[in-house]
């Protein structure tokens, strides 16, 4: 059965008896610049094993800290623009350095792949030697 109103719109239905309204929609968290700076500083000064504990304690993700670190380095969190003449914490890598690192990683990966392939071929050769019966020089038909 279809109920229509004078405007042609369906009337709003109330929730069934016994059911509460759904939980209110959560609001987006907003962090102050002071909080962001404090967390970034604490995170950077923490030993490697403790960094995850800081994130869990604060209910944050590593992407938050990465984004806040970039904002701090750009001068956004301090409220003043970054001084382009001041040296940054991390020196920029030249295109040659980036390419060199990429090629070194690729070389290490290929060395590992080659070692795995050689090991697999060695195992296959030994398996074949054990499993294939020795054929006599004479074949019988």
C-alpha cells in the first residue's frame, strides 16, 4: 500500500518501536598547532620501538605525523612562513643521488632474484639426478 501526501512526497517514517535512534555522527577531530608540534617533537625524539606506542596512546596514524612534520618544515605550524634562506633539516637530494639510490635498490633486488634462481636450478638438477633412472646404453623395443 502506498501513502501519498498532497505534495507527492512520501511521509517520513518514525523508527520502529523499541529501537533507539542511531548514534550521532562522529565529529572530525581538530588538532591545535601546539599539539601537532608537541607530538612531532615527541615522536622524533622517541626510540624506534616507542614510536608506535605514542601513536596508539594518542589515537593517531603515522600519516598524521608525516603530514605535520612536512607542515612544520614548511613553516605552516608556526604561523610564520619558512625562511627559504635557512637550511632545512633534511638536505634535498639531487636527481643523480635519487637515481643512484634507486639503481642500488634495484641492483640488490636483482642479486637476490639471481641467488634464488641459482638455488632453484641447483635443486632441480639434484632432483632430476635422483628421480630419473639411469638409462642403459641399449634401448629395448
